[in-house]
């Protein structure tokens, strides 16, 4: 199996807004290897949110190619993209997106229900995912019974439960205080050490500094791409 999990070639995304044409991405070329820990940064309007949506198969490019795990997903129709999303990508959002009346276990099981996994296997995999993020003793708690950091860890467990190729996190510490942000970044660091490919979209330099590689977008183009080999992702 190739170690290349993501390959993007000359990726372009344009939007028409009234009489204006917005060039969100302008010919970006990028490769990400399996088990990399990559932060994508950029100021407002840089194209990083558009890049995240395309990487997450929530949007398709206007031109160029996007290959994920050897499949060209840039030309897939919506149904096929949805299947790829459920199988290959684990999402972590700034706002957690948990079901308020469901327990931690039930929230984590949700992607497995969509995937048609049996009840017994769902429970086993959800419990295992919660244990990976240090919440094995909170499986019966609902979101309002958990701290912000614990809620984000439930969201990370939900993202992991389908054993995705990439964990895609969008401003995952944006709603958390500094101590809780540190807690969540330790979780991402540990998952990376366990072999998970992590892609983090952030505007915060101190959060990006936790990754082993930092990609900076500016005006829809790749402004810099640097390795941080001495960075311990802890």
C-alpha cells in the first residue's frame, strides 16, 4: 500500500456570488503521507476553510485533482462522496456537534449506525474509541454532564470510531480555554503517535506549532510548507 494518503494537483475552487467570481483556491498542489500530523493555517479569506471542505469531501474543486487513498474523489457524485466521507474521514469540529440527549456512547456509535454495523460490534468499537481518548468511565454521561474538554474528546472518539484514513479537525480548540486546549492537543499528539494521520485546520500559531508540518495558505495559494521534525507532538 502506498504511504501517500492525500494527493492534490493544481486544485482550484471558484464561487460565483452575484456578479462576482471568488477565487478561493488557485492551483494548490499538495501531498500528505500516512501518519503525518499536518496543520493548515492562513488568515481569513486564505482558502483554508475551502481546502478543509474539499479534503473532507464536503465540496468538490472547480478544476484540478484530489486523490484520497488511491481514489480520485474530485470527480465523484454526491452519493459516492458521502460513502467516502463515512469510510475514510473522521471529522472534529469546533462546536463538538454532539446530540444533547444521547450518551457519550450513543454519540460515538452514530457513524457506525450509518455504516450498518451490528449493535454488539457498535458498542465494542464505541467503548474502545472512548477508552482511546481517556473517557472509558464516562460512556453513560450526556454532553451536559461533561466538561468542554470531555465533550471534545467524545467528538474525537466519534471521529475515530470508523477507523478513518484521516482525522480532520477544524479549529478543534476554538471554544476551549487554554488549559483545556492543551488537554485536547495532547490527545491529538497521542493519536498521531499511535499511527493516526491528523490534519488540523487552525488560525492559531501555537496550536499549529504542535504539528510536525505546517502548511500556510494565502490568497488561495500555497504560501509555505515546512516540516518541524524536532517537534514532539505531545
